[in-house]
C-alpha cells in the first residue's frame, strides 16, 4: 500500500499541557513485525481522562490516544505471518519487551518498559494505527466493531478473575456499575459463582445491570453485615474500598480493579485482615488474557452490546471524554 504511505492522515493529539488538537500527520510506517490497522470503534476509559486532565504514568506526550479498539488490517509487515490485509482485529494495547524479568516469568502487564498503544505510543484516535502483529487478534466480523472494542476491558476483567483465584461456587460482590464492574458481574455469573451481587449507589446503573442479567443488585448502603468470598472493587472509589474490606468472608479475597489517584489513601481495619486471613490483591490491565477474551466475548456479546450507550465521532474526542467523566453513560465509544 505504497500509495497510502505517501499520504498523511488525521489524528487526535493530546499535548503535554493537556489540550487536544486535531493534527495532520504521516500515516505510521510499520515495522517488519507490525500491521497497520484502520480503526472502526474505540472505547474511552478512565485512563484517557487521566491522560487528558492530570497526566498518566508512562504517557509519551504529545500522544495520539485510543487503546480499546478494533478495526481492519490494511497493511502487513514483512515478517508477519498468520494475518492478512482485510482481517478484522481487536488489539491488545499493551506492548511489552518480552525480555525483562517480569515478561520472562509470565507477568507481561508488569513489564519494565510497558508501552501501551494510546499511552506510550500512538493510539487509535486516528485514521490509522500501527500495532505489533502479536498484539492483533482476529475476531469474527459479525461481532461488530463496537463489541470487538470491548474485548480489551473484558480481558482486564478476566485477569482480575484469575487474580482472585476463581469465582466458581463462590459468593461474589462487585462494587461499581461501570464497564468493569458490569463485565466482572456478567463473567462471574457465567463462570458459575453461587451468588453475584453488584453494588452501586446509582439506581440507573443498577437497572442496567439487571437488564443485562446481573443476578442481584443493591445500593452499597443496604449491604449490611453480609460477607462474600470474593469482592471486586471496580468503582475506583475510596468509600467502596473501606467498606469492601469489612465484607470479605474468612479466607476471602479483595481484588482492587478500580483505579484511584496515585496519592489516595483509605482507612481500613487491619484486625479483619489478620482475623479472617484475607488476601488483598491488585489487578492491573489485561496481562495475557486477550486471546481468552476473544473467545468469551462471543458468548456474552448480546449482554455487552447494550453497555455501549454513548457514541461520538473520533474528532469529537474532547466531548467524548467529558461525557464519560460525567458518568452518565456506561461505555462511551469513538466512531470513524
Ligand atoms: Zn481503557
Ligand atoms: Zn518486559
């Protein structure tokens, strides 16, 4: 596609001083092990808000944002096998080195030089994006771009469930009725949890949760003294975390999925951790769960589709981020 290389493309760029501009730039030149993707759908998440408004660790400003995306391959690098022009792909944005101690022990999300697409290297809020072939996974075209772009957050949820050491046969509580919380509840039910409760203070979020098949919902204020084997904090809210620790059952686990500010601290009761032998663990991004997420998505696509409830043209990136920040929608996506 040499003709394309001579052309330039449009892209959204976030500058160091946190402003957005539309730029005209060269179409990325792909390396031998990369493919060029023309995105069709791209989700917006809290990470984009951080990059835009406060700064986010590892951001290489000025950056083209966009890390939850799907699209079609339009060009193939010299050494790429197993992918071809025209393939429909979802992309794992986490580009790792493959050689550091964390990559070597199978913990790629902790890579010393993790360079996520849309954070540390140019993202999908553009006409084209270069992605390593090993990060690009073919997806059934029938899924549609919107649902395919949800494979990235689903992969993060599968990692969180793996971190919990499994939910099958367990009582599960999820704090937060946003994308991560809803997907966590949906997958926990799919995986055979005995009980799945989603807690969110907003009645609207609980209604959506019920509509997509989450077995039980409640306001956090009504949780009382029940206890759960696995609690996922997916609200990214300090009060939820403090409350969560008191709701974990003996030998249970609290998984921190929500992203709080780097400087946030919360009060908690250390006696509970000792007394009940609790585990409190973090879950950061999607690790190596992307291929599994491609499979799982085909089972839950119809539950996921209604979660995509806000859409903007990619060039209206700023409006999309402020919509997302208001918290009125579940998943805001960019379209092309
Ligand atoms: Zn994201
Ligand atoms: Zn590494």
